[in-house]
C-alpha cells in the first residue's frame, strides 16, 4: 500500500481541484447543476483515482490508476 498523501502528483491534483471549485463558483447560477457540477466532479476524480490506486496491493495495479 502506498501513502498517496506524500505523492507530489496527488498534492498537485488537490490544488487543481481546489482551484476548480474557486473558479467555478463564479459561473452563472443557471449552470450550477450542469457545467459547474460536471467540471467539479471531473476535477475531484483525479486525486480520487490516485488515492484509490494507492490502496491496491501491487505496483502494477497502482500504476493503472
């Protein structure tokens, strides 16, 4: 098992997710459930996939994520 919180790529992905939330908060209100939601979910999926891969048992599985 890898410690994903020490990975620079995970840390940068978290920065991207935070910045995405800040920027998308300025989108028009009518986009709240459309474009804003989709962009936010995609930004969060990056660090989430890295964390999920870190929980895998082998390095090969980790690399797949």
